[in-house]
C-alpha cells in the first residue's frame, strides 16, 4: 500500500545527526523508527534531531517510540529533539498532551542552532 | 407541479449513505485494509481531510489494540469493522471476540516523571479526544466498540 509508506532519511549537520521522517508512522512502521534512533544512540551520537516536517500521518505508536528513544538518549547522555511539528501532526501532539514531553524546536535551522 | 419534477427519488444523484464491512486478521499489516476502506468512504462523501484523518487515527488505535492485546493464545483470529457514512457523520463499529476491553474505562494517561516517559493508555486517551462519541458494549462474548465522528462537508469532493 503506497499510503503506508514510511521513509527515513538520515544526514549529518556538524555534530548533529538528523533523522527526517516522511510519510506514515503507524503500528506497522513505528518499530523501524525506534530501531533507527536506538542505533544512533548506541553508536554514540550525542545530538539527534528528528524532523517531522514530512510526516503525513502518525498514531500513538509513533509517540511511543519517540518517548522511548528520548529516554534512551537521556540514559546515553545524548540529546534528542524534534522539529517541524506542524499542522495535523502538531494537533495530534496536542491531543495526546505531548508537547511538553519532548524538546521541540520550530524549523530545522532553529533546532540546529540550539543543538550545535 | 413542474417544480416538483426534480424531486423524484432516484432522479438526483444524492450522496447516499455509504457503508462497508471489512474482516481482518489479527496482524498489524492488516490495518492498511481499514485505512483504505475509510479513505474510500471519506472520498465518496467528501469528508474533509482533518476529521477523516482524526477518525483514521482513532480506528488505528482501537484496531491495533485489538490485534496486540485481544488474544493471548498466539493464534490466528479475525474481527470485523463496519464503516457507515452519511452526510455529516461517519460511524465506525469494531466487533471482536477478544479479551473484554471497554475503552471508555481505560485509565487516563498521566504525566510521567522525567526518565520514565512511557505512557500507558495514550492511544485510548487520544481516541477519546479524536471522536465525538465513543460507545461500547459487551454482547455475546464480543466487544462492540462504536466511534462516531461528525464533520462539516466542505462542499467539494475530497480527493
């Protein structure tokens, strides 16, 4: 199904690892996100930025893995932040009462300025 | 008399009530069938994107809950989702023979202390926010969960 596609694009900007999520994060694809983020943390990345700007759809499964990864990052003395939490996606964060559970920056540029 | 001619039933393509019944197995990959069914009905009725997505998230939450927690025997099971749409309202009914679970009674998600951010009941908490009405009954050894979402048609056919 094309509408269940998730793509994860990874890049570096200076010392910051950027993980850009595009498409859908639901029960079937959430674990891919967790594996990706866990790998970064265990590889020793100290600043991870998850860019949600390309997300079309997410469920609580996405929140769960982001919460778990945030905890893992803290235990690894790393920082994990989100950016581009906008539109429908932002509304879902609000409904879940989750805006305060994460470090959220506006644009990718703002986030990189804070994390670098 | 003339003014009544256009009012004959069947002579005008009124957006009729739409409904579909989907039976899926207890595997997460099956959830896509529900999304497809809901999207099709949403498109036929011209439901705007926002309420349609909210209902889809809610359906994903309830159905994945059934798949993940409904049966503990590791076996193959099926359950049924009926989606009924009419102007201004979509109703989604999930009937499963899994473990008794009343989503209305699910504990609210509570703020977690730092370092322990794994929320319980988050998905169900979201469902309550996402739909206008959440009904539940246990009948004949089955859970029957019904979510109702109202929408204001934007007057255009939504793609």
